[in-house]
C-alpha cells in the first residue's frame, strides 16, 4: 500500500491485513523489483503531476518485471462526482482515471482498478463496509471504475439520453487543425433543393478516416466540410425528380451527402438510394464510402476474378472487412494483414486463412513467401506507406498484377 491506511484498503478489497504492507513509493518500487505481490494500492496525494508520475512508474514497472502482474488499485478522493454535488467534487486527481483508461489499452494484461471516495471522512474504516462487486471465478472486482460511498458502491454506465435536440443543429468548425475546434451550433438556414436534388433530415452519420484528416488539416487539397456518409429521411425534393425515381418526401435514404454533419442536408439524387427496412439508420450510414471504395477498387479498376489471389492490407478496418467479403463473394483467395491478435482472430472468424503482420515489413515479407509457395499475387489493395510496405507488396505481384492504392499519404508518384 502506497500512501498509508493499509488496514482500510485491505478490508475494502478482501486482502488479509496481516499480508498488507505500507511503504513509500521509492521503497515500493525497489521491493516490487525483487518480489511478487498480489496487489499494489496507490492513494493519490500531493500535486496532479506528482501523482501521475508515481502511477506511470508503477505501471511501467509492473508491466516490465512481473511474471504475474499484480492488481493495481488507484484510490482518489472526490475526483468523481456521481451525485453531481459541486461542493464535494475535487478534480485534483481525476487525471489518474484518464491515465488508467489509456494504460488498460496499452497493457491489456494488467488489471487496473480506480476507486474514489467522496471525502476523507467517507474513507474512514467505520463506513468501509459496502460490498464491492467481485468475480466469482477470480475473486477480483468485476468493475474497473468504482465510486465508494458510505453505504453504497456506484459504477458507471453509458445510457442513451432520451432528450433530443429542440432545433436544427450543425457542426461548426472555426478552423482546421484540432478536434477541439468543433462546436455544435444552430442551423439557421436551409437551402431549397435544386435540379435533381433532395433535402434529407439526417438521422445518422458514418465517420471515416477522411473526416479525421479533414478536421486535423492533414488531407491533401480541399476536402470540403466534414461528413459524407449518412442515412435519413427525405423531406423535400427538387425539380427533375419524377415518379420513376421512386423517392418521395418521407422516404428513408442512405448515401453520399457532403457536409452532412447537420440536421438538414442537400444530396444529389444520383448519390442516394432507398434504405432497406432491415437496416437501421446507423448501419446504413456506415456503408456508402466503404462499399463504393471496394467496388471501385475490385470491380472497376482491378477487375478481380474468381480464383485470383488478392492481398488486402489493414483487412480488419472498415474498407478492409468489406474488401474481404467482396473478394470472398467472387471466389478469390484472400491474403490479409492486421495488427493485434484480436483483429487477426476476427479475420479468421470471417474465413481468412492467410494473415500476417501490418506492422513489421520483414515479418510480412517472410510470411507471404511462405504462404505463396513461389506463386505471385494478382491484386493488391494498399493503404500503407510505412516500413517499405508498398515496395514489398509490389514485389509479390505477377507481371500482369494490379496494384490499387487507396491511401492518401506517402503514395508513389509517376517516375
């Protein structure tokens, strides 16, 4: 226990007091290098920076030297305000909770629990009897974030807000360069649809990496307003849209609608289609760009055929998974790259047999030579520019092979 109060912390998490030791951080780090512990408890004190530095050292050490990583428990006081009582909210050490979220992603094998007391009096042993939800298999807390109060244990849950906007809104971007520049603002103007245009009441928007590059000012050229894929309801139609178009006011549609991060947006008739009843609005909004990209790449450009070998980079992404399904539907043989093991496992579940690294060019090259057994690829769908992946992939192509580039940065230019 780092920070004092070992009896209380042991009681809270079910460890026997005789097995708990309280010590300062430097001593704790030295002891942890030499021995194994079931849990390490840190009670936040001092400045924000000091506490974050302490916990950073703890996480790095636990991840590095422990064969069986101890359970890391971070205690704060008043940093979480579930009661919405501003008088009892002290955000001094709330940053530890954000740090823990990042650490869990970077070190998924570590168990890191954040627990918050309302105030110092609430941390007294006389009121420390509220039970903590525990796993019946491992005896460890099921929740990674807890607010411990005198008579209860509170946990966080994400729920949908039943309230909706009372007026039309749009996403305002004062300038590019930062996500922080985005602000919701009233949509004060609606433009009447022109020739073969229609107005859509937007219900769901699908965000793409292009939108991130747009907002961060990293997209080559002028990308226009962020937002392209959406699903919604037709509320007005312009001239030139006739009965044969089968779209009327009240019809549900999906498609390309540039600048659709707003309540009402204009769309070209040729860029939208009717939304199938079996698809929800969010499902439909996720489809237009990724499907159109894959169809253009494999049908229009590469003209992929049954039995051909195709390499799909970043196959666990949105475009990648659509490309896998498209290639499989044609009867092509799929070779894929992916990073984390869970992504590779997902691809295996999709029926992909040949999977290699998306991070290490040398590992990719060695695996592909083993997979191909002297054969060569017919098509490569590329979005990489790191670790010489472009050249490594092109060397695997047949003389008649087709290389399709969908990346935006670091692409090859004409000689």
